[in-house]
């Protein structure tokens, strides 16, 4: 058995025991068990830091990971999944979502989890783990796949694959001289855009406004179309098990106010980000070009608005001066009239 595979098996034993204890096994006790199991299984001492980091991440991120399992396998309530399969999924998702991909590529994380399922689970565990992790892998944009060529070819194949129309928006607001983007964070660890399914017969602009209100509590004004993309996703309800998702994205302006996150549909956070910090965020591969186009368009708008704003400010100042003069004239007239009456 390869050393890292053995190390993952040790971590799995601890996760399984911790799950079986129903929360009675503390994190410190779990780390203690890890050392004991490592000796019992004959794991290398040099792999102990890897095992500790993997176990600590799995315990710290369990709530988020369980949410991902529920989303990826909606027909399987978490408590109904076999305990060993449940903890193999937790281990696999820990590496798939939170590990350094230069050290643990996505496909390695999935394959390792499948092998654990075949070793420790039932005859169907391998297929089940493969299905759940495969669905998450697709949602992540299939990281590590050669330029996504297979996915793009599959999306372009003719056939009766159902198409789901989506709408989304890069929502921005201006506060003083700063421009901010409103972004939502999903349970897969990415910052992304407010996006959702377009209802039957619903205009695109209406769909954008509805989703922005539902997900962030923002009233938006749709301004420009930013682009489209299409990809293939798993769909257990369709006959072929697949569907095409066609998304159209827009630029939309909103007031700069507190965001009201809808904690459903896999979202766990929503924040305003100044444009200068957006480049440091973790985006999906197909969302990043849309955000980039929005930023370029906002830069153009900013340049065109600079002259307009200066002119507008001058008009406002001039109107204020005229109003003040009118008020002074009226006061002077009233004072003169009052003075004559008093005399």
C-alpha cells in the first residue's frame, strides 16, 4: 500500500470513530487517536504532519463539507448514508476543496477516495463515492482537465440534452470615489456572481433583478450584457443524466447598502469588494472572464462619467447660487415691506 494512501486510511479510521462517538470524541482526543492508529497501521512518521493537517482540516470544515454532500447527493439524506461512505466523502472533499492542488490534484483526491471506498465500504460504495465527488468536480469546473476540451466537445454535441437557462450579474455600486462589486461565496470555496435559473417566459432583465433581490436583498438596475457561457452538468432527473446550462451575464448597478444573504442554494457569504481587491479572489474559471469584462466596462464608464460629473457638479453649484440669490432678494423685499409698515 502506497504511503500516502496508507496515511489517508489512518485519517479515515479517526474520522469514522469520531463520527461514531456522536461528538463525544474531542478534536484533541482525535489527534491523539491519530498517533495511535498511525503506529498500529505502520504509517511512516514522516507522513504524520500530512495526516494531522488532513484530519484538522476535515474536522474544522465538516459543516461546509456536509453541506456540499447534501447538495451533491440531494436524494440521500446525510444521516442515511452509510457511516463509512459518509466519512470517506468527508475525507475526499477535504482534499478536493481545501488541499493545495499542486500537492494533491483534484483527480488524485477523487481516485484516492474511491479506492478507500472499495477497500472499506460495500460493493456499491465505490460507485456512490465516485458519483458524489464527480458531481462536485464538475461544479468546480473540472480543475486539472486539459483546458476543458472534453467538456466543451460534449457541450457542443447535437442531441436532446435538456438546456437550463440561467441569468447572472456582476452587481456594482459607487460609494464616494470607490466602486464596489457585490459577490456571493458558495460552499465550494469560490466567490461568484448572483446567478440562478430563468423562469419560464421571464425576461432576462427581470430574472437578474429577481435573483439579486433573492440572494442579496438588492434592488438593481440592469445596464449592459457582459456575455454568455455554456457547460454540461450532471442531472439525475434527466434521462441521460446530463444537461446543458446556458448562462447569460449582465452588468447591474445597485445602491451601496448592507447585503442580506439568502443562506440557501449552497451560498454561505456575501460581501462588497473594492475593485482593487477583486483580482485576489478565488473565482471559477468560467466566471473570471465575465468579471474581467465588467471591470473593463466599469473603467470605461468611469472615464466617461468624469467629465459628465464635473459638468453636473458645476450645474448644481450654479443652481444653488441662483437659489441663494433669489432667497436673499425675497428676504430683502419682505424686510423693506415690513419696514414701511412699521414706519
